[in-house]
C-alpha cells in the first residue's frame, strides 16, 4: 500500500500545481479587470475635478452646500421684502382719474373738474373745482373703499370709476 500511495503522489502534486496555476490565472484576470475599472474611475474623477485643483471632494461638497444654504436664506429674505413692498404699495396713492366738465351748461367751457386720487384699495380723496366767471370753488371729499360719507356728484363718481378701471386692468 505504501507503493501505491507513492505512485499517486506525483498525480497529487500535478493536480495541486494545476489548481494553483488556475487560481493564479483567475487572480491575474481579476487584477487586470480591477485595474481597468480603476483607470476609468480615475479618468472620470480627474475630468470632474479638472480645474478645481482640490484633493478633498467632501470639502468641495460641504462648501457648495453652504453656498446653497446662503442663497436660500437670501432668497427667503428678499421674498419677504418683496411681500412687504407689495403690501405697502396697495395703500399708496397710485391711481388718478380726471374728469373735466362744464358746470353751468351752455355758459362757459370745460373749466370745472373732478380729480380722484386713490390707492389700489380705493382709499384716497376726490377733489372738485367748480369754475365760474369770477372765481373757482374747490371741494375735497375723503374716499374709503370707493365710497364717501359725502354725496358724490356724477363727475366725481366718474373720476372714481376711472381709478377703479385702472385697478381692474392690472
């Protein structure tokens, strides 16, 4: 039996050699494949990092996140500012309606007038000037929400309506 075992020893050695050679070839193929992938990854990384001249990608991402956070905060501040401006603009006097008319029928010309000066909320004043041959009388009536506590003439109402049309055409 000892001779039989001795005769199989070269076969085992040959099989072990073949297995080791196969493992070496497989390992060599894996190393070459990983080398190719690493080369592609390095090229992609160098292309991406190109002109940044940075070695720490995490720091670059952190810096960009800080810049984005700063931009978002600035955008929110400006948005709030714009909202405040739009809100205050609604109370500003910005609409003007003018109606000229002849207060005395056939005598004279269109020297009398009504001027409405209103905000977008229809708050403001209507001024009327009644002109006759010797003098002009001025009247002012406060307007709130397009209405007045005082009786409005048709010309004053028309001047207020002109302002309303300007608001609606917006």
